[in-house]
């Protein structure tokens, strides 16, 4: 009976996504602002305590407005999806962590792990190669959580038919289905990937060779 009640509460009361939760939060915030203005009779505070409470409320309200702007900016400018359900976050984190460990284990020296465009990235530091097309570190690989799946980006495969063929052959030999675009491998679980082949592909291109490839591509 307890499990049934808990399931009912989760389905009816808890927002299932960050986007929905933010909308609820903003709506409640608007109600509180209206209640505050109504209670204050649109007049300024009289005592120091009232001033302190009034200033605190204004600061919290402004921070909420700024947070809303940041969320909009991340979604529009960087394409970060806010609609990943809360109930999927622990599982997705565990699956991404498995793939991340493989990449970190096989990553050649010189690449640096960071965060960019809402993804975990492994890139050539700007101090090593700064002449990139967008002024950002040259991305070698990236890992991201999308709405309905996760994505692994292998930029070296995009620029090499040999590595692309090796990746496809490895997945086929392992009996795995390769769901891939030009450089993006889509998956739901780490078991969907042939992690051994991915590890070998990641280890294939040292920084010096990758920079040379990028320079050659810029000249063409």
C-alpha cells in the first residue's frame, strides 16, 4: 500500500523534468511577488527590519529573473536540453560515467577534459593550438546527455575513413548496432556500445597528429 501511495505521489506531485519544475517555480514566484506587493500596500518600509526583509525579497526576485534568463540562454544559444526527466538522471549519470572512464583510460596525453556547450569534452588546449575556426579548444571527443538518448562524439572518426571503417567493423564483430551520424554515436546504455573498439579508436590519434590534421583542413 505504501508503494502504491508513493507511486501516486510521484506521478501527480513531482515534476518529471527540469523544464516543468522551473515553470512551477516561476509561477509560484509570481504569486509570491503579487502577495508581497499586496501586503506592502505599494509603500516603502518604515523600520530597518522591514527594509532588510524588503531588500532580501528584491534580491531573491532579481536572482530568479536572472536565472530564468540564463536557462533561456543555455537552451537557445547552446542547445542544452532541459527536458531530461529527474527519474532518469541517476541511471543516465551511471551510463555516461562508464563511457567516460573508457575515454579517460585510453585518451592520449596532451588532451584536456573540460565542459563546453553542455557536454563533457576532451580537446586540444588553446596553448597547444589556438588557430581554431571558432576560437575554442579543438574538440577531439565529447559526451552528452540528450532528451531521449546519450551521444558520444568522435571527431577523429569524422575526418578518417580508416577509423570509421575500423569502428564499424568493431561494432559488427561485437554484435552491436552502430547508431551513428558523421561523428555522433547515439546510445541509451553503455552496453549498446562496443567499449573496447571505442577505447582503441580514442587511443589512435595523438595530439600532434590531430593538430596536423586540423591545420591541413584549414588550408584546404
